[in-house]
């Protein structure tokens, strides 16, 4: 990111479809997650727990359908979620977040997506794609813990849109202002849920203060 101007936090706080968690339990778990002393096993568990917390926030606007049931006492009008829910973990770092979502929403489709950038053409290369042929969802959540430059996030949303998904949200743990702005500009029609907004990207493209490499820290590949 050397020489590339980056927006500050205040410049992106006003973006209309960005939702930043204000939950105190989230702030507590985020501090544990960021700490370099946190071992891999705890790190992975925290990513899943944070995934579950953010899933509650990101699903608050889901559509419902009425459903009549019998309680042990009488009949009543309840609800069920209207339509299927998809989760697209961007490999490999998105896997822990997807598991956290699954703890909250059991009945989901997991659409794995492996993306890599061709450094020459800057085009997205899919090295893995398990999106189904039949698409019938009310929403798909693309999940990746770190929104750094925004490249993979933009590519993933492009792929989901090309598949015919009408409603998409992007979910991450930490965003840099640069990536957040790029994703919002490329896809102004999606909601973006984040647990924390950090300061900037360093010259190597890492989010600062961040948490390091989210994939390595989840899977112990240092
Ligand atoms: N990906 C990571 O895992 N960490 C960062 O800080 C940026 C991108």
C-alpha cells in the first residue's frame, strides 16, 4: 500500500450500509482475539464465537413467514424464516466465521469459494467453487474475517451476483477504511457487517493494529 492514499476512519463511518458492532461482549472477545499471546485453539474458538455474535446482528432484518403451531396448551401463530440462507466462506480464512454462523442458523447452505488474484491481470481466479446449480435463497452472506484492500470481497460479491443472488451481505471481523470504501463503492447495494474498524493498511497490506494473518492464526500455519 506504499504511496497509495488511504481514507481515515471518520471518512468511512458515514457510509450508509456499514454496520459496526457496539456489543460489549464483542469488544471483550475482540481484545482476546487480537492479543498475539492467544494460542491457535483459542483463536479459532473466538472466531467462531464472534461469527455467532455478528450473525445475530447481520440477521436482524431477515424476512419471516407466518407458521401455525400447537403449543402444549393451544394453537398459536409463530414464524419461520422466509426462504433459504446461504453462507459463502472465502477460503480459507472464512471457514471459522461460517462455522459461527452455523451455530445460529442451522439450516443453511455453505457455498465454499476459493479466490486468488492473478497479479498480472488483477482478475479474480477461482481455484475452488462449490456454488450450487440451483439457487433459491432469500440472502447470501459472504464471510471473510479481514477486509483489507477489498479485492477478494468485491470479486466474491461479483460472483454471487452473477449467480443471480439478489440480496447479499458481507461480514467480516476487522475492516480497514480503504477496503470498506472500495467494497461500498463497488457494491453500494449490499450491507456490510463488521466487528471492528481499524486504522489503516501497512505497506504489506496487513490491517493495523489488526490481528495478524487470520488464516495462519486459525489453522496454526505460521
Ligand atoms: N488478511 C489477514 O489475514 N490479515 C490482514 O491484516 C489482512 C489481510
